């Protein structure tokens, strides 16, 4: 994944996080192994997202599977799975990031790197996750 969404370093960090999760899954290694093997150290936000997911993988994946009606994780396209994992982790752990930003960026990443239907699918799952993880009025 060479080209980043915009020039925002946070967008680039999310994109790198998706790439790391995808690489770990493709190679059958842990996220920590991928992060430790990077030639150029990852952005701190990237590291926080991917290691945060790795340490709470069961919880994050359970949320996704419950909300992705009729779509078990292992049947989802790998990029969709990675996008959802990073976005749900960010919704859980980065309360300072507006919900709309997390959802918009995840949808754009899914549209850009996955299937034609991925944007809509990711949006639906994340909208439900956001209502659950960040209830109440939104200011975004």
C-alpha cells in the first residue's frame, strides 16, 4: 500500500495498521512479529492500533462477528476483516478521535483496497459498533 489517503498522518497510520494486520494474517505470524520486523519503525498510532487489537483480539473479533450478521470473520475478505478490526479497536480505545472520522476513514480504506461492496458492508458493521461502543449524543 504505497499511496496514502490525503496527507493526514493519522490516515497514513490507519492505512499502515491495515497493512500490518493483513501481512500478519497472510504470513501466519503475530502482529508483534510484523511490527518488530519492520525496516522503518511504524508510526506510534499504528503501533497502538495493531498491538491494541492483538491484546484484545477476542473481544474485538467477537464484536465484529456479532454485528456482521451472517458473515463469520473467516468468510470476509481479508482487507475488510483488517479494516473492521482496526476501526473497532480505534472506537474502543481512542475516544478522542471523533466517531465520524473513524467510520469515514474505514469506509474509504475498504472502498479503496477491497471489493466493490466493501464500503457499504464496513459502514453497516461500524455504525452498529459505534452505537454500542460510544452510546449517547455525538458531537461529530
